[in-house]
C-alpha cells in the first residue's frame, strides 16, 4: 500500500522513464512515416510492421481485432470521410498505428425510438431508487451486519 502525497522520484523513476521512452519512440516513428502516402510505403520503412484488416469495426469498439486495445485509433478512423483515406500515425499504449478506411457503411435509420426511451427510463428509475436507498441509509446511520450471517 502506498502513502498519500507526492511520490518519491525513486519510486516512480522506472515508470516515468518507460513513458518518456515510449513518447520518444513514437516521435521517431512519426517522423519516419511523414510523407508516406500508402500503408505499403510505411511497411517498407518498418519491415516488421503488419497490415491487418478489421471488417465490421464499430464506433463502440475499443479493441481492434488482430491489433488490440486502441480507442484513440478507433475514434480517428471514424473521423475519416472517404474510402482510401489514411489516418495520421496515432500513438496508443500498444504502439504507433495507422489505418486506412476501406469502406464506410452508413448506419441505418431507426424508425422507432420507443424501445430506447423505455430502456433509458427504466435504467434511470432503477438508479434513482438505488441512490434514494443509499441516501436514506446514510441519513439514518444504518449499520449493515448481514455479512456476518450470510
């Protein structure tokens, strides 16, 4: 367990060093990729890099199949407007990533929002009931000892 307050340099030195090294590596990679207009050109600069496809990617996804956890890249991809467009290099925890938009399928129109309205209403009602019970417990100074018996 760690004490509250500012951390000592010796305690966080390795973590900070790793973060700074990752930042510097990302800058170097971005500089090398500057001016490259295709994924194939970029792969020529970094032969160990791989080119993968992620069909059916959704905005709600934070993991790209075959790549890993990359929420910044997913957001950047959904900012692209037309097929064939490339993202700028995006630094993620797993590395520096670039994506090309192959196809964009527009979302279908939803004709009836009543199911979404009732779902939101129901979850809001449940949340309010729970918060009300917690507030009443706090105000009444209730002690819950059920854990001793069950």
